[in-house]
């Protein structure tokens, strides 16, 4: 074998360097997680922006990539708006958004009472200030959603909004990681504002921070699953007990109050008139309880959220016909189906008058 058939030390070093550069730091699960968190957190931010602009807003995640920080800067050209958010509690690190001047100009124009159809993309101090306020509210809403997803309190600093020229070779990009050679996650978002062309913006977050978020996310899901399992067991036990009691209490003698109610009848004249209506279908509703919530609380609801009702445990549920209260009862299980056993009922005359109201 000739000497030319062997790789030189320089070629070996170059090959190893190339292999290290292509080595993935983030797993597929971590990449999927950051995309899912982006969908949920930015979905909440989209709702906030929709309220600010008075138009429907949709934000989704079409793509997530793993890159070196130095390579991220090469993705952008010209002047872009960079929004930097510092995590102050729950997480440690930076969250950076990169938006086009056109997108920011449209948002600013809508906030200032315009139509969003801008003739120029130039951004003055007033427009940047308006967008800064919008970003402050959006990222605050996003942090709230992130807190629920990760199962811990997440707080952020007020976003810093600045105009950055990426054509400048000496451009300073926010230090998402402490070394330009380190990997980051580049999350692409699709932004749709009602009545305006579709746009995009990007999020840059360090790989180590992504891994930390994944650990918290996995732990939070494990805790939720355990809670759900305990809840299922607790719900199943009373159901089984209730079902046994139902079998024991089916005899009429157990409910003397119902037998007494049967003795109460309407006048013959009234009963005769009602016979023509006996086949009319009515909507029967069992109301477990009620509560009052603000619009913000409604918008913040996510799968797994708890809604506290005004009824106490064991308190009778209301039975309504066409929205009118006619009886009260308790929830039971009959052959794996839910049912209601009536424990209190108003008189026939009262029921008739209630239906008339």
C-alpha cells in the first residue's frame, strides 16, 4: 500500500471536526417537545395579540432545527427586529425572537389604529415602543402557559426590543449560549393575522435550556399521570360502593317519600287538558354545579385545568326540565352508566307553574 493511500493528520483532524459538527445534541423527543411547547405557549400569546389588535391571530410551529449559534446569524439578512427575554424564575437563560421589519410594522400600524397595510417598513421609536408593549403582554401570557406545562412558576424580565442589521459582519447577537460553537434550537413560527399576508418569525433557545425544559416537562407529565391514576382509583371506589347500595335500595319501601308524592294529583280538569301534551318531548338536564370566571381565566384553560364549582361534595345535584328546577337528587352508577336518583321533588302543581314561567 502506497503512502498516498493513507490520510494525513490534517485530513484526520478535518474529518473528526466534521463528524463533531454534525453530531446531534438534542434528541427527537426533545425537538418534538420544544415544538409542542412552542405551539401551546405561542398559542396563548396569539390569543393575547388577537385581543390587542382586534383581529384573529394564529401562531403555529411548522419547523424546528438544531444549529450552532454562529450559523443562526447566517440565516438572516438585512435589518430584523430582535426581542430578547430573560428568564428570572423557574428557568435560567435567554429566549430570543427574530421578526421581520414588515411583520413588526404591520403589528405597530394595527396597534395605532391603522389597517395593517403599510407603505413603508421603517420603524421609528413610537412604533418600536408599541410593539415592545405588545411583546411584553404576549410573552407574559406565554410564560403563564409555560408555567402550567412545566409544573413550576416561570417569570420573565420585560422584553428588550431592538433593530439589528445582520449584514453588518460585526453584528452582536444576544448571547443565547456562551459559545458561538454551541448548539441551539431554531424554532420557526408561522404567523397569520386576519386580513393580512401570512408571515414568519423565529425563536432561538439554547440546547442546554431545551434539555432542562424537557426534564421539567417529563416530570410534570409524570406527576399529572400519577394524580390522574389516584383520581381514577378514588372515583372508582365510591362508584362500586354506590352500585352495591343501589342494588340494596331498589325496593319501594326504601323510598316512602316517593309513594307519598304519588298520592298528590292535579285537578281532573287540569289533568285532562294536560293529556294532549303528554307526548311533547322536554329537555331534562342534571346540573352538577356552577361557577363564574373572567374572560382571561376562560382563555387560559388548557387540557388538565381544574374548574371549581359552587357545590360541595355530596350535595344534591339540580334536575331541570327546559331550564326549570323540578327536583334534586344524587349521582349513582347503573351498569357502568351514570344516573341520578331523585331525593327531593316539588309538587306537581309547582312543577306545572315552573314550566309555565
